[in-house]
């Protein structure tokens, strides 16, 4: 489907009884948005036609305009103005996204639901979906993983607006068995995105034996700043405290960077962006490697050398003296 096809399709009046909303499962309902559209149509009438595609038995399936359809039904109207596209089910699902990308009125979750349906229900390969939607294969893979890696409870919470899609992206980093428990904590304490990032980072970086305590009292993690002193810091020298602060700051920056190049953020970058950023990425990798080598050396220096190592080192010197 292209813009020319849509423009050339003359709007016609179609009976509401002949319009199905099968594709409505791919759109998230917002009561506030529905109310706004209802009040507008109540005052001004239908200003723009909805978009439908042909279905069996001379009926239609709605592709775009679900809020307008619900408002029309609520106003007890019999017909609605619509543009009819003669397209198949694959193109119909693709059109749901393409028509809403222009106004940026489609969420990551809605994109994921369409992609997953094309992959599982229609049996399309990821490369075929990418071609159909005009996106890169990696974009399709990330959207598909958002559905496959989240539990039904998490997905339902996103659809109902109880948590944001961005938080859903963060939850994909956890094992499936942990997601419900973390979701419960997020909803109970109304954690922000940043607080959720801190909580998940703690769960991924700490031993499993500590997870229960973290989830029982998440405030100890979510309300902790990058330079909060921990137990045992009073044993550090002044130089040690300075280095400790720098290490915590580095941890925060690394966490922010990991999240910044995660599935959600990468989906908004073009191939041109990645190409332009490649030199900076390469330089960052080299600096990070230098920092990693320095930290490893610090760990080695802090460990006492075993006695056997000294004996081994002394052996070559003795052999050189004899020679």
C-alpha cells in the first residue's frame, strides 16, 4: 500500500454493521484519547474518513480509525465515511503501522503485536516482514522479541496502560521466572523508568541469594544515588574514597550507556546514524578496554603473590649464576 492508493480511494458511506474490528487487537485503548475524539465528533461531526479493507461476504475490516469507529457507535450513528483499500491480510496488518507512522501515533508494543502476528499467524519470515514494513531485519527481531520474552501479565499491564512500554523493554533483560515478581514491585511502588533500571541492574549484577531481599525493600536500590557511601567506606583512605566515587560514577554511566543502546533506543536510530557514530563507538570501545585492563591490574596488585611463584622466579636466576 502507498499514499497514492489511499488518496485516490474516494470515501464512501458504509454501514457500521458491515465493519469488523478484528485488527483492533493490535491497537491499545486510551480512555482519555477516546473521550477527546468522541467530544470532537459530537461537536463537529466526522472530519476525516476511516480506512477499511475488503473482507468476505461484502463486508469490511477496519485498518485505521478505531477511536472514530467507537465514537460513531457511541453517538448511535448508522454509517461512517471510509476509504476502501483492496489489499490482502498481510498488507492490511502492515497498513495499520504505515498509516500511523506518519503521525507517530503507534507505540512499540503495537508494532510488536503486528510483527508477531505476521510472524506466527501468517507464517512470514523476518526478512519478509522487514521488506513488507520497510524496516531492517534487526528492527523486526527486536519487536518480535518484545512479545516472546514478556509474560502475558506484563503484556496485559502494558496494554492497559498500567506500565509504560519502555519499562517493558527493560523487563526483557530478566529471566521469565523473575518478571512477574519485578512487575509486582514496579506497580506496588510506582517505580519510574530510571528506578526500574536501577532495580533490574541490581538483580542482574548481584547473587541470586540477594534477590529476595532486594525485592522486599527495593527503595534501598531505587533511591540510591551514584555516590551514596556503602558500609565499609569508612575504612578507606582519602584517595580510596575518591576512587570509590569514580568507580560508582563509572557504573552509573555504563548502565546508562547499556540502556541507551538497548533494543528500544536502537529502534529509533537509522543506518546513517550508526554509520556516523561508528568512529565514536570504536574510540569508546578502546577507552573502555584500557579502563578494563587497568582495573584488572588493580585486582592483581591487591592479591598477595603465592610463595610458589617466588620460588619459581628464583630458579631461573640460580641457573643463570651456575652457567
